[in-house]
């Protein structure tokens, strides 16, 4: 059996067109790149088209400066039926000082899609070492917490009229 392609690394130079008003890289630029990296990792793993259905626990630990080299490290942590979690860590490198720092982390949930644009089974995840087992356990916990949060939110908001209906928005 061929070894699964569960990881993807991508490095990009941060350019002036990505800057916000403070001169750092705009968070939206990072989010777009995160989605592209998660897509590439999941699509390569599934060998199919995938779509993003959620993005969790996005943390911006440190600003990224224009001119820095940024590396995105993505890994498939969990696979369900058609869904999979891809964790992404981001590291920025100051090219002059050679110092590297962890700047961002997040978790994407993706769905494998067939040519008919309907969900298809994702390949089962083969856990090859203790590290991957821990990633899987943590991802399973996050999935359970997401499901619990959705359930509790529905219970809490059950009596609230539809906000859009009150504003006459369709």
C-alpha cells in the first residue's frame, strides 16, 4: 500500500500588497493563504476536490511583517466518513536575523467531493506513530466539542425569532 500524503508545507514571501494600515501582513491575507494550504493538503490526501465547511480556533499569536518568509505546515489530523480535519501551523522567518517564530495556528474541516459535487468517502486515515495518534485524539475531541457547542447553541437560541425576518432580509 502506498504511503498516505498527509502533510504539506508551503513557503511564501510576504509582499507589500498584503500589508494592512500598520504595515504588517493583513489577517485576511493570512486567512486566504491558510484556506489554500488546507485545501491543497486535503485535496492531495483525498485525491479529489474538497470544500471548506468550517475553520476553528484561528489564533494570531504574533504579527507577520512584509518581507518575511512564511511557512505553512498542514497535516491531516482526523478523517471521518467524508470529512477531514487539517491542522495548519504558520511560522514567519525574518530573513536578515534568521529568527523564526510561530505566528498562527488553526483547524479546517474539509469535505471530500465527487465529480457530481456531492460528498464522497474520504480515504481512511492510517495512524503511523504516537504523534499522529495524539493529533487524531485531539481532533476527535475538537469534533465532539463542536457538536456539543452546536447543540447547546440551538437549545439556547430556540426561542429567539429569526433575526433576518425581523429586518425583512431574505
